[in-house]
C-alpha cells in the first residue's frame, strides 16, 4: 500500500498499515496462507511511503485498483473471478 507521505503524513502511514494488515488477513482467510494457497497467494503487503517507492518498484509490482472492480458492470462480490480481467 503506497501512501502519500507529504499530504497524509503519520495518519496516512497508519491507515496504509491497517489496510495492508486487513488485506493480508482477508487473503489468508479466503485463499489460505501463501505456502498452501492454490488459486492466488499474497506473499507480501506492506505500507510504503510514496517518497520511497521508485519507478523501478512500480515496474516490479502488480497494481490492483479498486476502481477496476467498483466500475465493473457485473456483481463479482469481493474479488474479480479467476480468469476474468477487470473492466
């Protein structure tokens, strides 16, 4: 979770850390822990300040944007179905 260190400051960091923790818990609950997951595995999810997130970092990660799901016409529940690209 990349947060705005300039505008968000400490509150942004704390929010990003909380969301990262909740996301890890949700993935573990839904898909099981990474070492035994069969569909998708979340190996790491951390809060990182935008001032420490480089272009090189951006090129090495997958971007998951909530707009992809929220703007999709069909109701997919909490996650995008396996094999279906976000709209």
